[in-house]
C-alpha cells in the first residue's frame, strides 16, 4: 500500500511541477500582458493544488495536513484575486486587451 501511495504522490508532484513550469514558459512567451496573465494564473491555480495534494499524501494523516490545507486554501483565494486586481489595474491604466504590442497612448 505504501508503494501505491508513493507512486500517486510522485505523479501528483510531477504533474504539478510540469504545470508550474508550463505557466512560467507561457508567461515568458506570450505576446502581451493579458495573455501572460492568463497563462500564469491558470497554471498557478492547478499547479499548487497538485503539488500540495502530493505533499499531503506523503505527510500522512497528521497535523501537517491541516497546515497544508490552510496554505492551499490561502493560495486558492489569493491567486485569482491578485490576477483579477492586476488585470483591472492594467485596464484602468489604459493597456488595451486586443493583442497589440504597443503601450497605451502610442497608437
């Protein structure tokens, strides 16, 4: 049973790491602010879920699971909120979401 638990845990950890890596590459490769934020925010939501779930399986049913669950809840509440606040601030600053690479005011 421990072997199966280890395999599932490492699959979750590896998959979460791949999602976080893809989000980082997407943040570097996308052409404008809004597509970068989309790539990063989507993978920043699923990546920590998978990684923390894998660590929870490794920790067993002990007090660290409660702490990890609190961290996961905090990440799930603050990540999308921060992305939304950043997008709203960019929109108010005049950054157009149309895919143009020129900053606002240079058209």
